[in-house]
C-alpha cells in the first residue's frame, strides 16, 4: 500500500507499470507485482472461505449418515443375537453362522462390496430351508445332494410364506437408497473440494489486480470496486465454475428425491429394526406348512432313507432341552443408532441440500458481497470502475464459460474449458444417474471414491480421455408394486404372532439340530 509520502511524491507517469493506470501513481513495478500476487491470494481465499462451509456441511452429514447406517446394522444383528442367546444359549451359538453370514453380507454391500442383494437373500432363504427341512423331518437321513435338491424348491413351494418376497423388496430398496445417498454426500463433498481450489489464469490475475489494488496505486485506498464491475471480474474468473451449476442443481434435486424415499417406503431403519421378527415369522410359516412342503419335496427329490427309530428317540430324549420361552421385550432393543433417528437426519440434510442449490452461479455475487469486498453498499458514482473513481457503465455478463465472450473485464478463452471442472461435471452426472435409479428401487454399481484423483486445482488441466470416468450401471431391478402394507410390515402384529409361535418352532429347531450335531 502506498504511504502518505509515496502519495505526495507520485510519479508523473506510470509507464513502468504493466497493468495499473498509466497516469499518476505511487507504485513501483515491484509493488505492482506484490499486489498481483496478493490479489491472486485474496481471490483464492475468498472462494475457499465460501466453499469451506459447504464442504464441511457435506462432510459432516456424510459422517453422520455413514455412522448411523453402520450402527443400525450392528444394532439389528445384536438384537437378534442377544434374543436367541438368552433364550437358547449354547444351541443357538453353535448354529448362529447362518444369521451372522446374512449380516456380514449386508454390511459388505453397504461399504461397497460386490454383493448382489437379491442373490444373497435368495441364498439365505435356501440355506434356511435346508436346515428347517432337517428339523421338521428328524426321522430321515438327508445327504448334501438331497438338500441341494430341496433348496431348488424355495421359490416354487414358498415354504416361508410371503415374507421372503416382501423382505427382499424392502431390504433391496432400502439398502440401495441408503448406500447411494451416503455416497452422494461424499461425492458432493469431494466436488466442492476440487472445484474450490481455483487457479486464476494470467488474464484473470491481471483483472483481479486491476480491480483490487490498482486504486491503491492512485491513492484511492478506501474506494471500493463498483458492484457490476466486481461481478464481471468474478464471473470471468469463475467462468468454468459457473458451468458446473446446471449439473450441480440437477444433482441436488436427485439427492432430495432419494431423501424423500429414505423418509418413506425405503426407510432402512423401519426395515432393519424388526428384521428379527420378520425372519421369525418366516420360520413359523415353514413350520406350520412343513407337512405339505415335505410331501412335495419327497415327490420331486425322492423318498429319503429313514433313520433307525432308536437313533431318533435318543436324540430327542438326550437333549434335555427346555421348551420354556422367555418372551422378548421390545423395549430391550438397543438404543437408536448414532443417538438419533433417520427421520431427524433426513430432515436436517434436506434443508442443507436446498440451500446448496445454485451455489456456483451465486458464487461471484457472494464474493463481491463478502465483508472484505463489501461492494454491495458502494455508491455507484463513488466506486472504482477500473480506471477512475466514477460510475461503471458496462452491463453484467451472463454466467458460465460461453457467456464470457463479451466480458469487458476478463479475457477468457471459451474454446479451452477447464478439464478438472469438466471431470467433476461428469462425476456429478454419473452420481445423478445412480440416484435416479436408486429412487426407482434399482441397484447400481458402487463408485470407489478412494480411486478418484485428489489434489487437483481448477485450471490445472488434464487430458480429456483421462478426465471422463466411465459410467457403469448394473441394473438389478426390483420389480413389482406393493401397497403400504407390503412396504412396511406391521411390527406390533408381527411381534405378537411371531413370538407366540416362537417357542413351538425353536423347540423343534434345536431338538433336531442337536441330533444333527451329534
């Protein structure tokens, strides 16, 4: 900044300066260069400061959702495990791997594992049918080949009633929506991080110096830039960021749509909390229909060999199994995941998503209105217009790269788009497609965010073929429409009916299993 002595001894001409006015000046060429670096620094900080709030918001919400979903799975597994362990002790512990495997696969899917939910759930019910078939027919010997034949009848016979179909629909839609939504928050966070790391072009730096510090060289230290003048400079320097806005807004709308699904039919909390009761109901259905199911299996797979009567009798009499069932109290269910509920998380993030719309197109104006610039309160006749303290007469240019062809303040090459930002536009487009499919209940491939390049700055450039990630879509469509009762199993009804029959089923279950283990 020029001192009072410098201002009193202004050079009669500024022909030694490269950018600032060629009239009277107190700046040396070295001072101008320092101001040039300072203007670039101020611009970068202004963009980062405004973007940091948005980036922090997406980062914190991603962590909250991710923590919630993971803890929800842990709680659901613990709830099921604790109930069975308390009631059946060692017998359940020796036969719990079937249920453990189910939760292992659900967790693996959520964190991005290559898991086909429909196939995994079909495998779970097939394995459960094999075990149940042994239990309800303890007088027979079944080979592995025979049990494999039994599992092929899962779909045809529907031994577990309609529970597997409903649960598969609910689990698939809920997990797809939860995983995709959490990933969308992470993608938004990363896009903001990369796009906000601006690197102004030489032409942009020249315009920033002229607007921010050239008036200092004229002794006009307290004079602020004219608002429209500032707007044109910022739109020119942030031309590529402006092109991000359209895809960003579509992405925000898609996030909001999936958020609504999370509140309603795709609510993973309402699916996972009572999953133990739903599985219990399915097992009860199998036990009640065991005779009909067995007869049809015998017709299709052949008559199995009968065990000696003594062996069967011994396995029952030696078990010492108590059929007494301690009713499960729903109030004993673990506390809500992450100390909150999905509804509260979604309500909070929906408001943030709405606020994040049009962020990039609003960025130039927000910088000009920032406290450090505070040009919005400047008298339009008492502001710096780039050459003097006077009115600024040029119109404000439009937003985006193509509109800068008529920008009077910043020379922008509209034929050379910023490849870092083009890559982020593609990333948003890919994620938007995944969100739209998740909204419809369709499974999609997981994007490994860790593979995305980091440390890029807008303006750094890269080859086009390297900057356009391929879109991969794996449509595992969940078909069929279901009414409200299909989407949400009545937990209270399921609890009363399932638990009232649980003693009968588990008596048969573990008696037969004990014979098998022996």
